[in-house]
């Protein structure tokens, strides 16, 4: 009994260890001016800005050891969107799991100031995302936006569809399980050049012929926020790019040269009306076979020559060096998107002097 009493006295004499309490966090709604949005975003409800397009993203800076993102998922067809969450330059691909989601994207972070990017990885036919807000210790003023801007117009390749097997291998799961717009060639090129990006892309879409029962072609929907449904006019004054790349023709296949070139020239003229100062770059399809590649090279050479001869010297062409088809459904893989981006980045550096 005397021994037990001594142990009790010893325990009472020891210093009390303080338990560290988690730092309190504050909810910052989506319309906070410190949150920067890029891409085709619908701001009709500023508390819940909504986007359909792959590659739409927002950036923020915060202090504190943790951060949570609050986002709503349309759950169109019962499917969930994937996000790319990038904290201090480290990307993570996440699948949403509910209609309303609060996702802890960072915790136990060292240091005082952190950067966050949240990007929609899946495309418009998987449904919209609504950004509701952030929860962190303190939201900080953003750094200045990049002065360079690029828009990438295209189809499933530009969307980053069928590229990412990191979670679900090809042939397994659902179609959207391999989507990764953030790691697609466009955003990868933009990041290499220190530029903002916007993806104007829909899987299956063509210049004059779309596949997969898609009822629209790109010239019909390129001016919409929800391009997959041809809804909600886009205000082009919100994003004036320095460069616009056009990567169409894969879903058209080999078409009559006169008709294809006429449609392509008409589309370039529409783009020029919206973007009077942009450099327009016509690309071959990086997943085309040898026959389609040869056809597109001939057509684009003629189209660019005609446009230049008509007085628009800011229209160019770029041909990829080979076909990239090692991803799902013969699409480029994430690794191949890096190679495609390397080709395009080198070309744009030469062309623009960036």
C-alpha cells in the first residue's frame, strides 16, 4: 500500500503535458476575391460558380497547416467527377464520392504560406462541378496572374480522356476513370510556358463530323460554357488568349479536301473575330494513323497558306512528329501527353520567343 501511495505522489508531481489543439479554420465562400478562377465558369450564382469543361480550375494561397475544399458534384448519370488537387506543386488525383463533398486536401503542412490549385479532370458529359468554398486558417491575397494565356481547342485528346491508368486500368471501371485533363498536353504545355490555360474540348467532337452520336460539331459549340449540351453563351472578353491551338480532324477522318478546308477556314475566321490579336496554330492529331496524318498535313498546309495570303500572318501550322496511342482506346497516355507537350512547348517557344 505504501508503494502504491509513493507511485501516486510521483505521478502527481510530474509536469502536465499540454495537448496541442488544432488551429481553428475559417470558411471562405467561393465568391471571395482571393480565389482566382480560370476557364469557362458559369457565375450566375457567384456563391456556387459552376463549370462543365475539363481543365477549368481555381487557385488560392492560404496559411496554416491544413485546407479543405467544399465542392458539389452534379452526379450526372450517377457518375462522379475527378479532381486534380495541387498543393505546393504536388498533384493528387481525387474521385468525388457524394453530391456534396468536403475534402481535406492538405494537413500537417510545414511552413506558413501554401498554394492550392483545384482542376476539373473529367469532362462535360460527366456533369458539372460547383465550387462552394475553402476552409483554412487564413486565405491570403493571390499573386498576380500569369501574363500569358493559351486556349487549346480539340477533342478527347485535348480533354485528357483515356490517358490515366493510375487508379483504374484500361478496360476496367468506367470511361471517366482514366480522365486527367490536368496532365493533358495543353495544361502541361501552359505550365511549362508559365501561362494560364483554357480547354475548349469535347470528346468525340469534330470540325464537320463528330463521332459517338454526338449531335454537334465544334463550330456550333465553341462559344458555349457547357459545350457538350450547347448551352450558356460564353463571354469571350473574359479570356483573351495570346495563342489558340486547334487540334481537330481525328473524329472527322478523311474528308473531301475542298469541303474540309472550307469548313476549317470558316472556323478560323470565327476565332479571329473573337481573338483579333491571338496567334492561331493548327495542329495535326497526335493519335492519327499514317493516312490521316498525311491528309491533315496537306489540308493544314493549304489552309494556312490561304489564310496568310489573305492577309492574316498570325495563323500557323505545327505537325507532331509521330502518333501517340499507348493509352486506353488508342489515346495518348499520361506519359505520352508529356511528350506531346514537349513538342508543342518547344515550337511555341520558337514561334513566340517565350
